[in-house]
């Protein structure tokens, strides 16, 4: 009998497939003894509290403080003054009194050009001047007595003035053979060396004065009206060193390419420790404003892309646009608030403006969250008990 049944099923395998499919459907559709339908738990929880459960968010209470709005500009340092020292007389360099990179004082000799025939020419010019002076005195005496005409007197006077000019020119040429520094500073580039023959105008050294040092930046038209000459300013160097100075120059015309105004500030540099060409950040105080300091994670955007924060008023979420005062790596100073405000600091990404929420202060947020979880668990347990009771009644 059993062998006939096995043979019958073996010849008809679709019967086994239908039987297994039926068992799977029965197992999937049959309710589990301890499982409670989600709708039942929700209904019980709603009935238990007589009101819908509101989403819980964490808020932090902020009180506005008076802070200074600063303008931060990024720029580079440069010399206060710079000059190219050039030869003023032709000749060969016979001595170098200073080297490239040396600090020199004003009127210090840094190089010497060969005097050549200048001293001899000066003596000849001085002798010629003595002769012209004597001639002029004699003609002047005769003119006073009426024995010499005015034309002769004017001619002799012209020759005297020419002799005086020659002497002064040669004296000046001799002085210019000594190359001196026009101001105190550091010799940077050296264009000529010992033995070089120079013509008038040939460069010898470039000289830079870096005390005080100048740091320049570019300000936009939104801030230019808040700046003035002599205004205090601080600068932060790449090394972290902070220095204090004041604004020395404000451009009256914007750059045609960037539409920004050049700003320069001078800083004392007595030890020459700050070099030209290094990067620095200028910090210029503009005005005072009431602001709060928040974490960057608190910031949000509305549907129009405006930057702001989400606050809670009377249990309702509201989006509040802000003005960024200043920002750093740890947070940002925001203005545009009244004296006090409650800002959502946790859960702001899951609620929208106009939604009702259960706002919990940061100090009690964890305790409140535990209580809410206990309430949900209690409601869920009640739902399971009622479901089991209904099943036993049906049986």
C-alpha cells in the first residue's frame, strides 16, 4: 500500500511542490503568538495618552552677549619704503663698504666710485674762479668811476657765475663718488660688484625699510565706509604671532578687476623680525553687536536657501534667519536675536517650521528621553496584554 503511494507521488512531483507551497503560505500568514500588530500598539498608545505623541527635540537656552564685529582681511607684508640706489657719476667701483643683506643707516657709505680726474679738474675750476672774481672787482671799480661801460661789467659778471657753477658741479661730482644710503634699511638685491664700471643711472643696490612693516589687504565696498586712517588693527602671522598697528592708507578708488579697495596698515618692527612678502591676517574692529555663540551643527537652511537656526516658541518650531558675525573652527557668532532664545540643537533635521514638538532643555534631555522610552514600552506592553486577552476570549 505504502509503496503504491510513493510510486504515485514519484510519478507526479507537482503534488509535492503544491504541498510545500501551501505549507509556506500557511506559515507566512499565520499570526505569531506574542506579536502585536503595529496598528493595535499605536491605537493603544494614542488612547492611553488621549493625544498624539509629539517628536522630542533638544533645545539650548542662549542669552545674547555684546561682541565686536571684526573685518578679517588676508594679505601680505611689504616694506614701508623701497629704493633702487643708482650711480650718479660714471666710473669704476673701487670699494664696497656693505654687503647684500646688511642693515645700513641713513647717509651711511655703502660703495665708492673712482674719483679719476675730478680732483684736478676741481683745482683748475677753483683757480679759474679766483681769476674771474679779481677781474669782476676791477671792472666793477672802473664802472663805479665811470671809466668802464655796463656791457663790459655784465660780460665779466657772466664769466664769474659760470666759474662758480663749474666749481659747484665738480664738488658735487666728487661727493657723488661715495654711494650713500638715502634712508635706514636692509640692502636686498646687489646689481654691481667691485671693479664694475658704471654709467650714470646704473643700479647698484636695492634698499628696503621694514621698520615699520606694512601689511596690505583688500576690503570690499560693504566695509570700506567703516574704516578710517589711524584705526587700530591687529595682524596674525603664519607663526601665530599677533602684532598691533594702525591703518595708514585707504584707497579712494576701487580696483577695476576685483572691485575692492586696498588697505595698508603699519606695524612696529624694531628687531627686523618680520620680513616682507609673508602672509598675514588683518583683524579690524568695526562695531559692537549683540550675538550668541553656537556650534556649526546648529545651523540650517530654509526652503529658499537662507542660513538660519530652528527655534521653539510655545512648542512650535520656527525658522529664524541670522546674520553671521564671525566664525572659527569651533563655532560661530550669530546676531539677529532678542536677548534670549531657545534653539534646537539636536533633532532639528527631523522637524520642519510650524511643527509641534516636545522641546526639552539640554540639561534634562537624557532624563526626558528615558521617561518617553519607558512610556512607549509601557504602552507596547499594554497592547500585547490586551491582544493576548482577546485571543483567550476567542478560544
